[in-house]
C-alpha cells in the first residue's frame, strides 16, 4: 500500500477540488466519474 501513497494523495486532492459545482460539471463532460461528498 505504501507504494501507492503518493497516487492516493493526488487522487484525494483532486476529488476535494472537484467538490465545487463548476469543477464537477467540467469533469462530467469528460468522464462518468463523480466526487464523493
């Protein structure tokens, strides 16, 4: 699990940024991913 720590931190930071409505809407245009609020 330690080898993925940096990747997990990046994903977590990205999901925190995508909680805003505008950023989430941009992501929706490119993918089916949704941040967990």
